[in-house]
C-alpha cells in the first residue's frame, strides 16, 4: 500500500478528484446586490451591522453600514433582535430602521430640479464669444458638438 505514482481516477485522468472539479454553491456570474446576514446558513437580507469595541468590552449594533467592512458583521432582523453578548460585555443598540428606505418629497423635488437644470441649454453671454471669433459656418452648438452649414449653401 505504498505510493504507486501519480493518482488516477476511474476515468484515467491524472490528478482529478472522483467528484470532478470543485463547484461553487453559487454560480460566479450571479452576485446579489443585496447584502446578506453573516450568520452561517442564513440567507436573509441584512438590516443591521454589528461591530465589537474590544477595548470597552462593547458590542455595537446599528443601522446597516454603507460599505461591508471586514471586521463587522451584517445581521438580518431576526438575528439582530436575538443578539446577546458575552458575560461582562455591554450591548449598545442604535436605532435601526428595518423598513425599506423610501424617497421623501424633498428627494424627489431635488431630483426633478437637477433633471431640469441638466436639460436647460447653457446661457450664452450677449454679443460675440469671448476669446474666439464666431465661425460663419456654424449654425448651432450643443456641448462640444457643432452644427455646420453645408458648404454648398
């Protein structure tokens, strides 16, 4: 029962396992934009972020962080409600909004104003252009593009 050389499979392919190549449980081309709970086997969406402050023996549970940090844990609503800390540790619970974030009237108005401003043509100073003469072939201008008169006309 010693080493008899390179390992082969039933199919005779050297170095491949009997089960074939390792396959991921989630296809690599499918990535969910929703952050999931960090707890093992929990696939629910995360609503809170847990951070430990070791110097103060404190666990801080707050709203979902903007970015996923390597030393923080994202938790779903069920796991964040059942969170306990080790003996001697304090749990600080910051206000967590578990409802979906909805745009306010101010947000929608600001967006509408921004769209109106972007669609408005730029104002030209009265008179001729400063720094360069107007091109007699130019009919109109939109951003960096120019509409020119046909040379035949």
